C-alpha cells in the first residue's frame, strides 16, 4: 500500500483547505459584482481542446488511458471558450463567466515526468466587438485590481503588473528576416541573450534586438521607445489609451505598471494584451495571476473573434498572504462529553441544540469519568471548552 501521494500531488491540511476556500469566496464576490456568472468546465477534455490548436504543448497535458484521446485540463480558458462558443453560443455578448477548480500539468522532475496540481480561480470575457477592444482590456485590468483590493494585496507586497502585447512583439519581429523570426521570438521571450547573439542577423539588427530585450519598465518611457521603433502604430495608441485608464487606480493601490514588449505568458494562447501579476514573497518574487486576450482561440471554436481573461493561482496567493492571514479563524468548537451510557442520549440532544444555535460542536465517542478529564481531552483536540454530562450506568 502506497503511503505517499503521487509525485506532484499534495495532502492539504484543514487550515490550508479553509484558506483556499476563503480566497476563492473573496474572488467570487468580486466577480459577481462585475456581472460574471459561475461555470464549471470539465476536468477531463479531449486532447484537441486542451491543446488549443497547438497553443499548449502536448507534453504539458496529463493524458488519460481511454478509448479516445483524453487528458486533464492544464488551464480552464480553452474549455470555457469551447462552451461559450457552443452550448452558450446564443447568449448575449459580451459573455462574462468565472470558474474555480484544480488544473493539472505534466512537468519534468528530477526522477522523470510528474504532474503538478494547482487551484485556479479566474474569469473569461467572451464576444465583445473588436471595435471595443480598449473597453474590454480596461475592464479586465480594472477587475484584476478590484480583486487585489478584496484579497488584501497592499504596497507592502510590492505588486507589479507586467503588461505586454502580442501585436507589438509581432510588429517588432516583422523587421527581422522571415526565416529568423521564430528563433528571434523565442530568444526574446525567454530573455536569452546568448541565443540572440548566435542568430544569423546583421550586426546593427542584433544590437537593436539586444536593446529591445532590455526594454521594460515604466509605461511612458517604454511607449516612447516603441514609438521610435514602430512609429505611430494603432496598436500603440490603443495600448496607451488602455493604460491611461488603468494607471490612476493602479497608483492608488500601490501597484506598479511595467510595460515589457517581449513578455509572453507560459501558454501560447494569446494574441493581444498579455499580463502577469507578480508580488514579492518571503524569499523571492511570486507570480499570482496571469492572462490576456485570445481572440484567435475563440475563432478556432467557431465563435466571435473576441475573448480575454485571467486566472489567479490561489495557492500562490495563500502562501503569499500566509495561511493564517488568508482565512478567518474558525468559530471555536465545543466538545460534548458524557459520563456513561445513561448520559449519551442527553449528550446527543445537547449536540443538536448547540448545532441549531450555530455553535460548532463535536461528540466524544467514549465515556469520560470526570469534567476535568473532559476539559483535558478538549484542550488536546483544540476545542474551546468541554460540556460534560453526568449519568453513569
């Protein structure tokens, strides 16, 4: 009999479970205020859905032994986009949806492949017209900021909202010879100066790309540099308008906006605005949320070419805030103890009375000779007090 969970899986203790649930409830309360309705995508999907048209590496999908190619969801966006374009396809747009649940990824460990299970909570905004992209992007970013307020993410956590844009990166790569674009994009996204130096590019172009790799920071200086490279491109104007509508609230909350034209999230789902929220943990920076715009993915499922969303790594948030700080202390429990069989009926009645009054209470399963013994047992079990009923056999 195996005594340990599978590699990558974890046993959560009661306080960790309570903290996870509390955090999900806090996020859900914000989602609902903004008009988002809860959905529950399946944990098991066809591989063609999970891989999102090649946007997700199939090596990261946990496969299942089944009659058809199935796997566990590595994220929820693809499943919700599929449902939004099919079963929910006739509902008015924009369609605002949220979900919470476990996601599973296959990762390379020291002893071979293992799977990683994480708890995720996030939103998807589907179907708003392409003429209103700024409004959709701004809603997504302002909703993210509202979630941070609700969670209690403050300036002491040094939150940085990292923002990029797929179209900006694409426009920059158009200046590179076509046969070198894939390798150049990979080098920029992975911040790999050695790979960039090995590309067969003219010296002046390689130098410009090296400068681009280092181009990240406060919004206005980076936008200025991008305008020097691309001219007055519409995508830069839209991005500037979006950030202008987000910056004041971010400043009030102590969230630093950092523009990075070469930033792309882990999964290659996105084709517009992309984002990652990073805070300073006890030992190192920790990413607690990510997402962006994925119009192309919606198109693959036959829907309107519009979709965007983000997801929180709930356990990363819990670790950042600490378990004790991310959930209120549970109401103290009363231990109901009894002296002998004749008192058991009265003990059960008292247990029910306490429950009807909203007081958590638990029943001791064996007789207890004295009130002092009952109090000692209650203390060992972490109960606030003991109620001991006499009535020996």
